[in-house]
């Protein structure tokens, strides 16, 4: 087999907000180890895995980069996290 492989990593969280927070933290931490597509990270209820909720905004920005803020952010999109 050749091509790309996707890792599916089930992790339980108490609610949607906590699941999104955990997914953001895991995605940001792991992108230094492997090429993580932050914009592709979603979360779902265990019994409704076909209903996915986006974790990152991922809007295209100038220079081919994408927004790294969470989906519900109210500030302007950014390619870096605010300090």
C-alpha cells in the first residue's frame, strides 16, 4: 500500500466544549511531531459519529496559510495563536 494513512484516535470527553478543547490542544501539540491538518480535526458524540463538529476555523488567508483559531472565534482570523 502506498499513499497517506489517517489516524483515528478516539478520546472521550464529558461534553462538546471539552471535546473541542482537548482536540485543539492535541492537534497543536502533535503538529510539531507530524504534519497535522488542524482544519480537518472534528469531534462527534460517541453514538452519533456521523455528526461531526469542526474544531478549528481553517479559513484560507493570504499567502496560502489558514486560520488556526477555534471555529467560534470573534476576533479576526490569524495564522498564529495570540499570546
